[in-house]
C-alpha cells in the first residue's frame, strides 16, 4: 500500500483520474445517456393501430409540434410563467438577502438562513397541496379571510412556484452580498450618491453573477415543473404536464420530442447569460 501511495503521489494525473473517474462515468452513462436515448426516441413513430413504438427514423413528431398551434401557445405560456416566477423571486430575494447580510446581527443572520432553508426540508407535495388549500376558490383560507381568491389557473401556478423556488433565489443572492464590501457602500454614500444610485452603480455589477445564478435556478425549475401545475393549475397546461400526459397514454415518441423544447429554451437562455460574462465570475 505504501508503494502504491508513493507511486500515485508521483503520478498526479492518474490520481486525479481515479478520483473523478467514477462520478464522470456515472454522469456520462446516466445523464448524457438518458438525454441521448430521449433524443433518439423523439425520432421514432407510433403505430396508429397497436399504439406501439415504431423504431423507424422519422420527423413526424416534430412536424406535429410545429403544425399544431396549441403546442406553441403552451410553450409561450410556460416561458411566461417561468419568467414571472423569476422576476417575483428576484424582487423578494434582493431585499431579504440584503437584510440578512448587511443589516441583521450575526445571531439573527443564522436564524434567518435557517428560516430560508427550512422549507427545503419539507416535501414538495406537502407544500404544493398547502397552497392548494390556501388558494382554493371554493373555500380556501384566502377566500374565507379576504372574501375572494384567484381561480385555480395561471396566477395560482405562479404564486405556488414563486414560493417553492424562492430559497433557490435567496441563497445565491446572499452569497453575492457577501462579496460586496461595506466600504464600497460607505464610499458611495460619502460621495453623495443616493440609495438607488448606489444600488445601480455599485451593487448590481458585483451582484450580477449571483443574480444570474438565481435566475437560472428559478427559470429552469419553473420551466420543467409539472406537479404543481396539476395541483393548483386547474385546466392550465404547461410543457411539463403535457409531456407527462403523453407518457401516460404511451405516446413516448411525441413526449420525447416535446421534451426537447425546454432543453432548447434553457440552452438558449444559458447562451444569453454566457454572453454577459457573468458565468465566468460565478
């Protein structure tokens, strides 16, 4: 064992390969392999009589997605919901993170960080059904207290998803404020800048990588969600639950083809974010 240890010490690349070989292999086989299988299946067809998968290369699934207008509307609705959730979460995360890092005492900061992360320990389904009970227009808590409640639909989906993904927005912004020196804020104030000017000119450039990281989390998680839509969405359709319903009726090729849509949207979004240069500073 000592001889092996000395040999590995002299051969750093072998040591690195042994350390990273297993996780990289797992990533390549399970993650990239599943994506490759999904892309391959998207080019298969479905027998109209037996409803069995026909393993023959064809473009009929993509042609149907492009030809049938409801798929386009569902895609646009999903993007709108994901963007709305992202904007709401950022609007809430910035003041919360600022208070945690720059205002709260050390003891209170620990308490608030725990409070932010505690919802992550609860079951996703429990939280989604809790919002269903709160927002139920037939007699939920919001209806009983305020006299009215939004109907189960797009608005309730946005509210629920904004709550579910809020911790994923707060934590990166907290890390971003940690990198913002208090001396910069004090210097800006000493030079006569107002709070809004300081935030735009000093805080935003430093926080930009953290803000973009938060948007990646909230946007991607909202884009692919299908469980919350089924619980609080009423008749609202989004990409995730349409894919799920197609899997439910064994139309796996069409579901696989439609699953390519959120992948392309996220790739496009990441390319846009990459052009800002913020990813280099994460």
